[in-house]
C-alpha cells in the first residue's frame, strides 16, 4: 500500500468515513461501510450434501438460489449415500452414479449455476471419506500385523508360523462407524522375530529383551528354532490391506470395490487423481471450483504401513527399522474411530529406550511420507489447475500444524477434539504462521442433536471467530431428497434400514426450511459475514508463540454445546489476562529467527515464547529457544525440561546437545510453577496485552486482535449464556475507539474515556472494537 492510501485510511479510521470499492481489495484496510453491508464473498459457506447422483437440474438451481438468498458465499458439494436405505437403492439407480457421465452433467449444472449467482463452489476429493474410490486396487491403505506365539526354552521347536487373525479394532471400529470391509487374508510375510519376555506382570506394556531375527530359520511357513532358556515371544509380521473403504461413497461400482487410498504412497494418490477425480474437474472445466476439500483423516490400521516403507526408512534414517517392529505396535491398533475414547499404550516396551525411540522415528518418517506423498502432492496437482486446496489435517499422520500450513485454506471443525477453543486455534495458527489469509471451520456439527438453539448457534459462531477462524462452513444443507417411506433424507440421522450409517447418534445441525432457526438464518449469516470481513483484515496480532509439543491432535467426543468446553487451563489463563497466542510446531520453531527481542516464526513475529510439557525434543528446536533467549525474547517455561532428544538416530550426540542446552536454559528462561503464573512472568518481562481488565481480574470476554493499517481491530465475544460487562484498558492509549455491532453493522453506544472502555454484551453476543493507533498517524 502506498503512503497516500495509508494517509487516507488513517483519516477514515479517525472520522468514520467509508472507502471506495477499489479499496475493499486492500487486505490491510477496514471500511465501516463494507462492515455494515459486507459483500457476499464474506458470507458463510454451506456444506451441501447430495444423495449420490440422484439430483436434478431444476432442484439444484432452486436450492442454489435459496442458499444465495440466505447469504452463503459458497457451497461445498459432497455426493454420498449416508443413511440412504436399501429400499431407496432398490428403486433409485441414480444414487450410485457418482463419477458417471450423468452425475458429471449434474455437477456441471450446479457449478455453472453457482457462477451465475456469484456463489463460489468447492468440491470434496471424492465421494465419502476418507478419500478413495473403486479403482484404487492394490494402491489402497496398507498395514502390518503381528501374529504371535509364546515358546518356552530350552527346547527345540519346529512348527508352523502363527497366522494373522482379524484384530479387535475392526469390530470396534464398525461398531462406531461401518468403515472396514472385513479382514484381508492375502498377507505377505515381512519378518519373523523373537524376543525374551522380561516382564509380563500385567502392570503395563510387556517388556521384551533383545530382538532376534529368525528369518533364516523359516522355510515356507515352518519355523525351526532351538529356543534358548526362558520365555520367548515369536512374531510373524505380515503386510496386508486394511480394507478401509470410503464411508458413504456412492460410486457406481459395488461397495466392496471402493478402497481408501494409501496415504503413504503417491501411487494410490496419483491413481485416484488421474483415473477418477481428474475426470470430475474436466467435466466442469468451464465452471471450475474455487477449491477442493479434503475432510479430516479418520484413518485405521494395526500398524499403518506401505510397501517399501522399511527400505525407504533405512535410506532416509540410516538403519533398518524391521528389528524394532514389535515396539512400534500400539495396544489395540490405530483406528481413529476407536482411539477417540483414549490414546493407546505401546503393546511392548524394550528394556531400554530403544523401542520408544524407534517408534518416534517411525512416527516422524511416516509423517514425512504422509506430507510428501499425499498432502503436498494433492496441493501441487491442484495448483497446476489453478484450484485452491482446503484441508482438515487432523487425524492424519503428519504434524498437524505443518500439514495445515500446506493448504491454501487450513480448516478446523467443531466435532474433532470436542470442538474446543484450543483445537480451533490450531488451524488458525497454521494460517497465521504460513501467511494464509483465511482459516475456516466446519461449524454447527454436533453429537446427539439435529437442532441447535439460536443461542447455541451464536456461541459456536463466536467461539470460532474468537479462535481466529474467519470463514465458517455450516454443516449443513441436504439436498431435498425423500426416502421411499416419505421421510425427508438427512445423512446424519441413523436409520435401522440404512445401507451405511454415520454412527448410532444424530450428528450435525439439519438446516432445512422446517428448522426452527430458519427464519433467523439469513441474519445470522449476515452477522457472520461482517465478522469474516473484519477478522480477515490485516494480520493476527498475538503476543505469545506457544510451542505445540506433539505431531498429532488428541481426539475426544463432546456431547453438548457448553461455554468454554475443554479449553485448557493455560489457554484460559493467557486469554483471561488479555494475551493472544499462536501455536507453533516444533519444526517451525526450529526454523525461527530471533533478533532485538522479537521472535520470527514463518510470517509472524512475537514478543514472547511459551514452552509447556515437551519431552523429548529435537535439539534444533531447543537451540532455537536458546537463540530466542539470547536475542532478548521473553521465554516462559512451564513443566519439566526435556530429558533427551527424540528418535534413535545419533541418539548419543543429540542427547548430549539436549543436556547442554537444558543446562543453559534452566538458568535463563522464566520458570513458572503453574499456569496461573504465566501472565505475571510475561508482564515482568515487559510483554503487555493490548486489551486488559481494569480490575485485574480475568477477562470475562474473549479478545481476539488484528493489526490493520492505522490501528487494531478486536473481536470481543461473550462465550456464556448470560449478559456480561467488562471494563477494558486499551494499550497503548491515545487513539480513538469505536465499538461496532456485528448484528446490525452499526456503532454501539458505550462508555469510552481516554484509554478505558466499558462493554456490555448479551449472552453469546460479540462486538468489533476499532482502535486507532495514535502513533500510526
């Protein structure tokens, strides 16, 4: 922006004037006029479910006009057959035509009609989830599975190898969601190993001694071995397919032919893109989608694997991982549908740290494969076609923050991880670090209820915006399909006669003309559009970078819409003191820079770094923390210091680096005993929030800041079901402040004196505070 535009903006901020239409494109500016009457492009998006290919041109056009009239900026098309019945399939052959010419014709009709209406449209990567199709074949998801037997020695042994049996998680998964099509009997032997059982007391994971390679003792399927003295566990480890199929897919092929792609090898990815999805995009070449969407990764496997993984692992990390295979398995396998109820423990432990370290290397390496072979591959393929990539990275195998950041639009959701503020903050943080303008969230998805009250909707909207989300994807709008028994179709309402169900409970908000909230939906969408406009101006203005210590996001269910549900104590404490934070990944921190008291991570900069509960840790990340300390960045540390480096590679030298860095950091960072002490440590280091409570008590309102040309925008939100009043101090003072109502777009009468502001917000209500920075004039 040139200096004349900056001067014009400064005057507008001071006087409340409006901007010209050309200035709307300036991402760092804020216009009161545009806020009052936001363009359609800032409205929420609608997840639009189709009953497979059973749609017609006239109804598609009518529904698009209806959605546009409700203020939606975009629709996302997902053609699938969740909760459609056998009776429906018996009389309606059009359901199972996804990918066929007739379906592609309807897709083009909707795409071009959306364009006529000025509504953008997105497309999910295939039918059902996770991504897959009927032509995946041997490029489907794979795993390794351990068949075991116990032998006592000393004694000679000759007998058949143990055979692989269906693991318990298959039945457990299908009890939650029917996503696994049996057990693949076509197994390939990978390795035969044995180890002495050191401790099988049942007080934890069984402890094993050194691993013995018995590959040379196997001929055919017979093991011949002189068992040494003691108890030994023998492992015959096989590779096979998971038989995971895209849940609810409505492809023309039989259900059992559709398979989820191998997310660890681009052969499956490329095969699906070239043989299936590329034809979809070709069919709408004259009305292309704005973005392609990949839903959250509900992946499954005993031990997720891919052909040649061990070979590629050794080439990359320098050692053979197969002797450590028994230590890589988790108790009960790795099904996202089962592990939502608790993280599993390792099935076996070594007598030293080598087993745990090998598991860390395995997780890191499969994360590299997942990011390179799937996430970056899909991103590059879409970029070649000029199409954005919108991604829910959680539930996959890559570092969630790093994978989010690959996408053009990182997306969160209100179901995974309980829809908590901490979780929503991850996708928004990735957008901030990656310099992405928008972060979206799948909103209004709920468990056990098909309808939400207006206050619950407002609370979920407000929580998302307060977490830094600036695009909402409302979940969702079904095509008006009627079952053979006359009941209107909703894809997340379980029916006993459904071909495929989405679980035993209702999921998501059924947004249709008969819903009680329908008369208010347009005004709620307009309110969301105003907030989307405001919260996409400028850039996030957070004071604290908070290290995220894991590669994965812990998942858990939430069965209600409750204020502040599942927000961590650290997050509550920071926000209560007025501090805004951005979560940064371990790799992003390792690549950070620090100078003159400022920490630079990606496209963002911070006055402080917060580290909590991280062990083990890559010494490069610790070195970056030391560099931040040396540059005068305020570093606050809660919890223990790491006791070692992660992984088995160069463990001795890397551990020594960790020890040396920890010895230095222990005396140079601000150690705090609990979460409640963090704000004081930040304040003592000279880091102050831009808005804080006059009384010194924890803020009763959420405060989310954005830096714009000439000042700041703050979203203030009351995440409660009762009215709240807050007295705020604006720092630094000296500028003018205007409070705006997102429901009306108008200025809100309030008490503003010097740097003090009193705000009263009703239950689940928010406001936008525009503060001119006097120093920016």
